[in-house]
C-alpha cells in the first residue's frame, strides 16, 4: 500500500512556505520544505497568486515531492479576526446565522466576504464566536491559481496558531 504524503502551504501576500510530510508513523517525517517569493509588484494589494502557485509547483517538482493532499494556511495579513455574539448555542443554528451576526457586528455588507468561525463559549445567552473574514476574491484567486498547477487544497484556513509551531 502506497503511503500518502501531505503538502502544507503557508501563504503570505508575496511569499509561500511549503512543507511535505510523510504520513507514516505517528509524527510524520519532513520529506522536504522550501520557500518561494515573487518580486514586489506595482500593486502590492493585488499580488500575483498565479506566479506564486507556479513557483510552489516548480519547487515541488524540482525536489521530487509527491503528495495526495494539500492544506493551505493564510498569513494574518490576509484575513481579519472578530469577536461576534450569536444568540444560539446549537452549531447548526450558528452556522446558518453567523453571516448575519457578523454583518450586524461589523456594520458593513459582507456579500463579498468569506468567513470561518470558532465557538469559544456557550451559555444561556448564546455563544461567543471568533469569526475570521477574508475577501472572497483573494481566496478565489488563491484557490484557482493553486488548482491551475495541480495543487488542489482540501482546506484553506486562517493561520491563527503560529505560536504553536516550533521549527
């Protein structure tokens, strides 16, 4: 039976770090890691994700890294974190209403915003949430660019636990 390797990609605006792990064993072995960067552009607010994805794919090929799954973590500059209250304590109800609660708390239209949330606590008054928001276009650009280079992430998450990583 062939082992499944995993590729983790940490993406900043113009830089990425990739780590390929072997799934064998309880801790997994690092099969390779590297970082890539694109030159500063005229419009730093709109980085060239296609060029960054190309460099990641090339780096993997150059090192002979093969993997079955890709996961992406976004640098904190690519998303915002908010504390939001929900009137509900049921996860399904929270998921169904979190966009409305977030829009109300931010007092802005969140039509073009993607979000993820974490329930911090619940009580009779509802739930306290941490909500992470990112511009939908940025996430779409990242996803599309990676997929064009056969890097199809199973997850894209905000990197909020950087302090837990020890290199």
